[in-house]
C-alpha cells in the first residue's frame, strides 16, 4: 500500500493555460477506496478537450482539484467488494467526472469502468485510447445501433481528432460502413487515410465535398462541431438518418432536420459513471473488447505526441497543445 500522501497536479481555480498557476504540483492525500474501487498507480495519462474544459471552468477552491480522465497503470489495492480485478493487473480507463482525476501518483476508480489494458502497447500508447474509444464505441454501437452487418455511409466530423481517429478504425473493423472523415490539412488528410477512411472531405466546403464522395448522401453523421453545420447536415444526410453529437453548442436549432425525420443523439461517456447506471459495467466490457483489437493489431494507438514529464509543467504543455486546436491524434503525458 502507498503512503498517506502522494504527488499530484492540481488546480485551485480556472485560469488560462499560460498562467503558471493554472496547473500546479501539489501534495494531496491518497484517495480512500469505496467498496468497488481499485487503487491504480498511474503511469501515463492523455489530455482531451474535456480536460481543457474542466480546467478552464474550475470554480475557485481553497483545496486543489486533481483533474485528468484517461489513464493507464497498475492496480495497487482493492476495495472489499471488488471481484473483477486483482492487485498487479495492468489497466486502462477514462475515470469519473465527479471524482479526483488521474493526474496524480494514485487514483481510486470504480472497477466497473476499469478494463484490463492491452498487453502490446506501452502505458503511454494505451493511455491515449480509453476516453475516445468509449465515446466512439458508444456512438457507433449504442447510439447508432450498428453491427458487423451494417451498411451505408458514415461521415465523421473531426476525423483527425482523438475520437475521430479511433472511430474510423472501429467502424472499418467492426461494421460494413463506408467511412468519410473531415480533415483540413495534407498532414491530417494523410492521417485519416492511414487509419482507414475511404474518403476525406473538407469541413470548410462540407456539402460539395460530401456530395462528390457520396452522391446519394450519408446515413450517419458523428459530429464534434455542430454549431453552424445543421443546415449542411440536413442537405447531405439521407432520409431517416442518424446524427450523434458530443459538443455543446448554445441555441442549437435542429428544425432543418425534421423534413427528413433525422434522429439526433447525444453522447456523453461520463453518463454511466456520473449516474451510476445499472449497466455501468458495460464500459469495462467494451474497454476489454477494445484491448483485444489492439493486441490483435486491428486497432492502433492514436498517440502522436508524448511528453515525458509527469508534472504540472508537462501537463500545462499538453493542455496548451490541445487548446491550440488542429491536433492530429492524441497528446500523452508519461512518467
């Protein structure tokens, strides 16, 4: 068992990433375990737009808030009701929005959202995947209800990003869909093609480039950038199609979708853990299914930038890179 105190990276209030106090090296108590928790020694984390948003919007507090979602590491201790994991297991997970995060030596996480990690990649390569894999998997197989026999065309808005990069791979490996992905530069276009996209379209000229790639329209749209795009979506999607969104645009008007009876879905991978839904363990199952795909070399890591500095300075740099936008793949911070 670890000592009572541990090192972590925390925030006392939301600040711009350029401010040295936006993320600070802190000493905090090792978290106490709930009955179904495992205590994980964190070896690597990745930074997502969700991390950046949480840091920037953090309410002032006299105690540091340890942030961080994605992690890969080793189980060090078990709560009294844990049945699915053992001390020494290598694991990966995306955590719980309502609890202390992964940017620390140790993290307590409910076993139902922790999967055994793939054996083949490094901790850093594994840490790039959990949050985006859960988001992509739930979008494809729960929101869209796709299967290996599904046909049609999927358009991914934000193809080079973290979620897009794993969704392309999952859709090509586990469904029969044709996959279109947006990209905005030669580098990002090459990246999404390398991951398996059948065609690349331009998000600056969405309607024209999608019509060229899919003249009859698309059946499914996954979007991380909905604002200003609803009318374009209405033009390019086929009747009775489906759209899943992960962003939070204000004053979103979905009426243009009504004529074609388009279904709109929201995806939030934290919903199960935040609400402790009866099927919470589905996230463990899908992470372990995804681990098999990684070990079978059917899905590859999406880590493209690795920062070997598990400290406030290293995490500030990771947050800065993600905030600048246009990131291809994922930024990882490792010990």
